[in-house]
């Protein structure tokens, strides 16, 4: 057993089948040797010295281990496994304490590595618990430097250098490996206990028993030297799984932040904050250690990155997360009409929520509309496991997904939804480097290609790399990513080529070529076929399936009139690029339109990545077409030279999704009350039938699709 101030030390030394010294434990090799001896501090006496070999699962020894230790696989094969050796360790230490007349003890090791980087990680992977005595220990190097301040820095200390500083014998060949180290450590301790030093062992190092959850505020100051980024995590891993990967190291309270991608899903990365830089440095030594069958990459990160992911400002979230040491479950896909009573009834009495309704947090948009997500608190692992068994059960008419979550994920999800603007502001004007205007292709010419089966993580750059040399034959703004009705990548994309011949060659060359770990099908198609898919229709073996249409005055054939632009996100419509939404026709319009200043984000891909609720995505420029931010003077000069107004022209087209089926014109106008109405002349924007034009030119002045 241990006490806050023990009357005995157990000097402990160990070795693994791999690296030795400063790299002990960095190669994830198993423990093969333990040597220990009890030291009676008041009486300055010692117990019996014990040496135990440990049988590892993998008996292969590194060359350094063979050379330094002299051990062989044959000898280790006859030893006991680690769990039995540790049981014998506890029994023998207790027996020695009785002989010395002492009752409490604390471990003392040469540095941090044996306890933090070897024993704790290995026992965690082998799924057995360490005794309480292994959660508190003295670092002999730190104690020595405290007793002898003029000695070398702690990181440069070794058993040999400490012995040489005190003038002790350093001939390692006189004793077996491990025995000399323990005897020398005992001699160093006795020197520190001498009357000239009278050192007192009072503040042991501690290892946290478990990871503590908790909120993090953006106003906190996070030291850059305490944060790492872990990459390659299994998507289903939780904060407790990550804490287990770093077992033996002290993670700060609420210090695990799982990162989410643009679709709000975990991307296999996490930021981890440790209590100090020493713990962070030890964590970096676990680079490419394994979590299950996957190796995890560990890199340095900054406090700013951690706060960006884990920090929050919402009082509601802070209050929700103020209940410490709770298990958090995320619910996704809730009906928008679901109430707290509905959720509690869905979970049932077998998994009671902490605090009842106070243990529920619904995620909402800034205007108060529900997103279908919620977070739930449970007081113990048993209740959380019962809740997870309800994964994909039905509530109302929808199945509900349940996942483990973290405090940082709660902050991220709330920050993401609460920061989404209802009507985005106009970005910094952008001047195109290549000025020719572009349009969405139409007609029956087969100058487009369709990519099917793309990885869901694929972006524009991945497609361009996949295309190879054919990238030069893509029209400017000719890459179109298709999103599904949930705003997520569908695995399809369309590319406009400069000619039908180029499209044919790409289809022949790239069909079933690999992108990441998937093969991608490439088909030649026409602009008309592309437009049908971008407008919500489908391509199948039987031909074209037109997009859905709920407005009686706009029959399905009217969709063919959308020859100049596909449906685009609201924010893209507000930017009003000349090619996306052409200006309304006027009698004075000339055949050759003058060049205009294009408003387009610097990273075009963000048009569909940041606001994935819109469908489909807007046209996106290949990286071969550059865009640069325009200085104010250049924008003004361009506007003066072309007589084109800088502000977007009226007539932006906005598509609304998720409307109730019984919604009428009056409800839509009421929803947009307070915003400026669009003009009623849409002749230049959309080619319409007479019936449709009569509706659009009505006094209501709003275009509803």
C-alpha cells in the first residue's frame, strides 16, 4: 500500500525487448526484466534484492537488448508472463516490508520511462489493472537534481552520471544486468539521506487513474508546448479510447478534442492537451504506436489549434458540460418536432439521463430551428451502453443514430451550427486571372465526363490529380461536385472538357483508374445529361429521370430551360458571378458583353464545403485557373473602365429546401419579411414558359422553386 509520505522506497528497474536508455518504450516493445529492492528510509536498511524475467508475447530481441542485457529468447521462454510477475512483485514487497517493520512504500525509478512509457501502456493493451502503487512514484533523477543543484540537467542524468558525480563505483561488469543498476540507485539514495544532504522524499510523481472530461472556454490560455495532434484514429474511437492510447501520461481535464470534417463527421484526428510540456514530449515518443491494428501518428500542435476545436463561448453548453465525469452520447437524425419528453421516452428507464431534461442538449440553428442532433449525459458506462443498443431504432418515422461523443465535439457541433450565417456577407472581391466568361454546358454534344464512385473525402485537387495530363483540357470552372439531398458528397462529379474528343480520351484513359483506395468509373456524357443530374435528376440505364418538381406552373420540361446556370447555394447567388447568374437582358444589351469583376471566394471549394445543406454544388474552378484577391484600387478601376457596378445586380435566385408540404406563397413571403424583394424581370435569368412567367411577374415579386 502507499501513503502520502511513505517510510520506505521500492527501487525499481526494468528493460524491454527493444530500445534501452532514453528511448525505452518508444518502440512499443514488451517488458522482459524487472529488478527491485526495498529501502527502509528511517532505518537506512535494505531488503532482499529480487530479479524476475518476464515472458513476452514476442520473444524476438533487438540487437541492442541482446548486447546490453545478455538475455536470450530461450531463457525468457521459461519465465512467467507479466501479470503473474506483478502479482509476485506485490507479494514479495509486502513480505520484505514486514521483515523491516514498515507498512507503506512508494516506487522509485530511474526517470519516467519505465512507469509511464512501459508498464502502463503494456498493461492497458493486455487488459489487466495495475496495483495502486504504480500510480505514484519518485523520479530519482529529479530528486537527485533537487538535492544536488549543481549536477547535470535532469534530462541528461543517468544512473552512471549520478554515481560518477558522487564518486561511486561504476563498473557494470561486476554484476548482472539490472542488479548493478538497482544497487547503484540504492547507494545514490543513501548518499542523499546522509547528514550532509538530509534529503526528504515528499512530492512523488503521479499518474492519473482516468481521464477527466470537462468544458473548455475560448478565453483560456493554452500553452503551445502541451498540445499534440493524433492522426489515423479509428472513426468510432472516443475520448476514453484516446486517453487509453496515452495511458500513463497525464492529459489535462477536458483535454481530448476529436476533430470533425466539413460534414460534421469525425475525420480520424484529435488534438490532445497534456498537463505540462514533459508529458507532451513523452506523448510524441508514441508516434506510430498502435491502437488495435492501426498505427497512430503523433505530431506537435498549438494551443490556438486546440481552442479552435475544443473552445466554446455558449453559456448553455458550459452549463450542460458542467456536470463532470459524465458519459456523453450524441443522437443524430431526430425528427424536427421531437421534444425532450420524446427523447427521454425513446431512451427508456433502462438508461436514465443525468438530471432528466437538464441532461439533454438540442442543437439548433441561430434562428432556433432544430438540426436533428442532440447530446445526452449519462452518469455511468452501463447506462451509456444501454443507450447505444438503441442505435438505429425508430423514433416517430425516423431511425436514430447514437454515438459516443466528447465535450470538445459538443463545442464543435454547437459552434458550427451557431456560426452559420442565415444570409452570408459579401466576400472580398476577386479578380479572375483568366477573364473569359464561362457557362454550364448544354446540348447533346458529348463534351463532358461523369466520374462515379469517388471516395467521399475526395476534393477538387484529388480529381485534378486523378485526371493527370488531361487537366489542361478542362474548361475553366468546369468541375462540378454533386452533393446528395443531405448536402454530403454523393460520389459523383461532372467535368466539362474543351471538346468531345478530349472527353472521349479521358473516359478511355481514366475509366476504373484508382483514386485513393477505390476505382472510379468514367463515362462520356453530354451537357444536357450533366444538367439533369445537377438539377436533381438521375442518370440510369433507361435514360434520364427528370428532377422533382412541386410547382404546378413549372412542368418538368421547363427544367431544360436552365441553360445558363445550375441551382446554386444561396451564398453563391448573392455573390452574383457574371457567369453563374447573367444580368437581365435589356434592349441596349450588346452582343459582346464587356468583362466584369467576378466575385468568387479565394478557395472556391469552400462554396460547397462550408455550406453543405445546399444541393447540388456550384461550379468550381480547377486549380489551374488562379484567382487573386483584388486590392480596392484595382476593383474600382475595373468598375470604372467597364461601367459595371461593383455591387451585385438584382435578381439572385435562392432555392429553399425542407418546406412543409402545405406551405403557400403567403408563408414564404412572411418567412422573408424584412428583406428587399427582387425585381420582377427574370427574362434574362431563366427561360420560362408563358404560364411560369405570369406567376413570376405577379406583384409578389419572389421566385419560388
